[in-house]
C-alpha cells in the first residue's frame, strides 16, 4: 500500500472514532435535557397547585365581600324607605 492510502485509512478511522464519541456525548446531553425538562414540569405542576390554593380562598373572599356589599346596599335601601316614611309623618 502506498503512504497516501495508509494516511487516508488512519484519518477515516479517527473520523469514525470522533463521530462515535460525538454520538455518545449527544445521547448523554439529550438524557440530561430530558431530566431537566421533567424537573421543570414538576416545578410547573407544583406552582400551579400552589396558585390554585391561593386563588380559591381569594375568590371566596371576593364573592363574600360582594355579598356583604349587596347586603349593605339592601339594608340602606330599606332604611331609606323607613326614613322617608318617618319624614312624611312629621
């Protein structure tokens, strides 16, 4: 064999080894990315759960306050009707 053929075979072998190492490294990187995304998914679920725990009581308090405001306006309306009747009698 000529020296050129030997050099080309050595370069081809080195290229194959390099590409194999790159493929193995890529597999490990993709595995790490998958684990990171799974952890981010868990964090997202936890945050969603916690926000639901906060939103539900706030919504209940908001509706309770709305009911109190409506009740107070009804009491004011009724008391103003009685006050008008008392003023007409005087």
